[in-house]
C-alpha cells in the first residue's frame, strides 16, 4: 500500500470539515465549540466530479440523504477520517467501501423518531377524514362538505410493519388515541401497551384498517409491498410509507388506488428522489387527490434536525479527539475515555494474523511501556488503540506504525 495515502495527524485548526445539504447550525456550532475552525458549509448536495473535487482534501464530511458517497467517490477521499450521516439511515454511503478504507460512518438513528411518528399519526387522521380530497376540491373552488367516507381514528386497527424505535413510538401515540395496534417484525420485540404481535406480514395486512411501514432498506424489504400483498389488505384500507422508497412498488400501489381497492395512501419516500429542491419531481401517484405526497420530510422538523446535528457532530468529534467509535454503522465499536495523562496512538489495519505483534513491537523495541491497549476486529479490519506511559509525542513512532504493511490508517492524537 502506498503510504502517501495514509491519514496524517493534524492539529484541530487544520482538520477540514465539510458540511453539506444545509445542516442545522448546531453542527457548525458544535465543531466550533470543540476548536474545529476549518469548516465549510454548503446548502445543497454535490455529485459527480464536483463532489470528487470537493471531497479529495476533506477530513470530516457531514451529509444528509441527497449526497451519495459511492465506492468510486470514496476512492478520491485520500484524507477522509470519518463520515457523518445526519439522518436515520446510511443508505447514501457504501458502508463496506468506507470500512476497508478505514473510515467509520456515524448517523443518528433515534433523533427524529418523534417527528416521524407524529407525521404518521397525522396522516392516519387526514386519510381517514378524506382531507386530501377535500383540500383539493377547496383549492379548486368546490365546497365538498359531507360525512360519507369520513371516520374517526378511534377504534380503527393500525398495523405497524417494523416495531423498532419509530414503529414503537407510533404504537404509543396510536393507542393513546384509541386505536387498536398490531405489529409485525422479523425480530422478537416486546410489545408496548396493548399492542398485539402478528405472526406474519400477511396476517397484519389482512386485519389492519391502516398499514404503516417502518423498515430499513435491505434485500428482504425491497419490493416488500407489491400487488399480491396489497390484495391481502382490506378493501378500503390505507397505506403509509415513511420508511424507504424501494419498499413499496408504486405502480402496484397506483393500480390498487385506481381500482379503489385502497381508499388512499401517504408516501414520503420514493425509489428516485430529486437531488435538490430546484429539480423537478415526478411520481405516478400525482394523479390521485386521495394520496398525500411529501418530499421525504417525515423527520424534517426543527427539533429533529437540531437533535441530529448535535448527536452526529458529537460522534465525529469524539472519534477525532479520542478515537471512540460507539455508534459507527460500519466499524468495530470501542468506547474510550480521554487520554488525560497518556499519549494515544490509533491504528486501523487489515485483519491479518500477526499485525498486533508488529504494532506492539514498535513500542517494546523502544522500551516504552504500554499502559493500555484496546483491540476490536471484524472479518475485514482491526482497530487498535494504544496508550503509553508518556505524554511525549513521537512522529517516529507514528511513521513506523504507518510502515506496517497491513496499515490502512494510523493517527497520533495531538
């Protein structure tokens, strides 16, 4: 491996931070409060050659959902230390490509839970009351006042697919409004309140008046809801998707609405989404006035974005300052405390036999006592942290650590 590509240790004012997509000011402020001053903030996303050029000398990058860090893009990131996804998911990053380059990826899986749950409940109410259609007619000068096909949420059956942090929060809010809650998850999850677990997705679809989806994007969930599954739903049922755009086949959903098998739907995520607000948006569901279409904003509240900005920035700073990787989505997780009276070295390497011995020899051949050593591995990489009984910083030690053939990245905290 060419050692010129390895991460060099820098003082904080030289660490370049790039924050894209108009991240909440809490992110910028948190970096400043922790003495990171070389920060660039852009309102939009970047792609293609523009992204490659911008990212090539960046050490920390913060993105939301529009910026895609593919394996090809990451090949241009010769100095990148860590990635922050200021979002619930990390689909926009090639996690494996980042891992083998020694780049941990952090996100905020829980910070916008409440915001998403509140939108789902509001959509339940709006769809059951026929608000989208009435709103459409009012905007077009028609007085569409009638009670037919308008219902209370109380007593209705809500089926939640995916009973994680968001699904369970939806469950609590729905039950407090008098709804009967059912849920299905591929993992065993303890029910909250009076929510009842279903033994299969098919069972949940058949008994629910409203189905709401809260699953990640995986091979199991791609096209999880297609024509066959929709046909299992009650005639007149409603479907809400605030999870991932690939989970529901929109052509099949459109057909079910056109045939009046479903009374309506609410969709917040799409297989293909515009990269910026200036780009046009097209969706087959735009023809229906009983469908709520929102531009991937389920978690986009001021409170959620403020919380996400603080959480992800804190994880990035903790990794940069002390080497902690708790919360990384693609990396071995190590919890660390600041090295108050020690000198700390960080080494990321290919998981090959004998590497730890080579790292240890760098210190023992100099008669340096290793005060503590932390090591975690996965099938691809190893991450070791060494604290020595000295506050003296040695560039020679760092240079020798980088010369170990299996080295991916090495840093000395300064």
